[in-house]
C-alpha cells in the first residue's frame, strides 16, 4: 500500500504536458499513446530450405557405392544395390553395364548377357559394356562375337585404350 501511495504522489507532482501550463509559447509535442515504430532497414528473411527426409539420390553417388562393393568382390551386394538403382534411374547404361559385370562374376551368364545388351542399346558406344560383353562372349565360347566387340572398341578408342587392351588379352590367341 505504501508503494501505491508514493507512486500516486509522484504522479500528481509531475508537470503535465499541457501548453497552458507552460510559460513557453511553443506548443508542446504531441505524445501518442501508441508508440511509433522506429525506422529500420528491413532484414532479408532467408527462405526456408526444405530438409529432405531422405538424402536425394544421385546416380554418380550410387555408382560410387556400388563400385566399392565390386572392388571388395561383393558381387551379390553390388547386384542387389544395382537392381535398386536401376529402378531409381532406369535406362542408365552404366548401371546396366555394372549389373552385367556383377551377374557375370556370380556366373549368372544369361542375366549378364541381358544387362550388357540393354547397356549397349542405351549407348551403343559404351566402351565398358563392349569390353565386358566381349569377356562374357569368351566365357560362353562365342569367340567370333568377342572379336566383333574388339573391332568396335578399336574403331571407337583405338588400340591403346584400356577396354581394347583388356578384351584383346581375354581373347588371347583364339
């Protein structure tokens, strides 16, 4: 209660803001009950960046993961990962080429042949698919088909490219 009484006395003893109470003829400034907002420079608001619940898949990222499995000779896991990648990125020559490679290394020659054929349908100049298909031809006793792939590689990249050299080695003296 004492605080309220002191506050009342202080308020009553304060000069009022009326022009009549002032000896100065200058009009008193108008005091608004609503505060005027200070002039500020608008701060740019960054738009919210959506955070995907699942990291966006990228074909190169997927192929890098698969190549790690292949280097570790885990062809079964590579085949499974490639089949999933093929659903996400259909009609990709690199994926089909590696599907063929993984299947061939698992001695699944018929599916491997299908994957290589699809890779070459998508990209008839795919050097890796031409080499690996040629190696499959050698495993399945189709030497003349392997030699056709070797000739294609020679016309596409010459006799010094890795794919040509590897297939030539696989064909040997046959």
